[in-house]
C-alpha cells in the first residue's frame, strides 16, 4: 500500500502490550496477526490465506510456512518462510483459543472473523488502523505497515552485522521480501537521493575532528 509507513519499535511494543493486557479472544487473534505479519513480511492477502494446516500438523508446530502461488502477488511462485521464535510463540498461544472457538481442523483459517471464515483485508485494515488511532500514533499506518516494518528491520539488522565478503544487506532484504529485483526493494525502503545526501554528510573520511 503506497503512502503507508513502517512502525517504529516503540509503536510495535505499545500495540502488542495493549493487546496483551486485553485478554479477549479477538485481542489474542489480533496480537497473533501483528506478530506473524511483523516477523514474516507476508503481504496481508498472504497472511490472511494461512490455514491451521500451514502452521500445525500432526500435533506439532511447523518451522516453515509456505504460501501457495495462488495467494501470492502476481501468482508467479509460492513463498517459503521460516517462522522465528516470536511468530511461533504467537501462533502457539493463539491456536488453543482458536480451537476452543471454532473447533480444530487443518482447513480452518488461522485468522477468523467473528462471523466465521477468514478475516477480509478490509477487516484487517480496520484492526490495524483502529489500534493506531487508539494509541495516538502519527498517520499513515495500514496493514502494509507490517510488511514495511519487517523490511526496514531486516535491512537495518543486516547493515549492522554486515562484513566485507558477505551478501549485501539490500540483497538479503530483497530475498526476505520475495522481490524480483533489488530496484524494487530500494524503492520499497525509500532509498533515494535524500538518503544518499544524509549518508554523505555524515562521512568524515580523512577529515579532522574537533576536540
């Protein structure tokens, strides 16, 4: 979604804490939605396509989740993503509540609406924007903010740990997002002339430093 922005980490923590304190079934669903979205980088349509059988099979959590090609943007290929500890813990906490609510079943959508069936993109949008408004966040928060937060965090972490000879951070981020080109990822992260200018101004190669 063009125009939306990534969440700041303080905003992420505030939203998750609000949902944690509100121990209702829907708050637990929404907390799982946020955590899985933030930690996988799935687009909202991909996230909402997940079923129980995609994350839980034969009585155990799966360590990777595959979104079928038909649910992917462009529908060119499926996407296989590892579930990290944060995503696994969120799903593990949500599943017993979901099973108690709707019964167990592999075909059950992971993120259910109150009327049955999966959440729609519009409903998910109201959940995210409603949280942002309730907490008084600055504007431009939407469902795609989860994916943008994932992208910005992966890129920043790769920059922080990058060493010569390793794969460039922008390329790692590209693959994490499932983008077809680095140019798309650069545009996605907002890498532009202003970013370059800021980086150049911070440089002081061979320059003197004031005591």
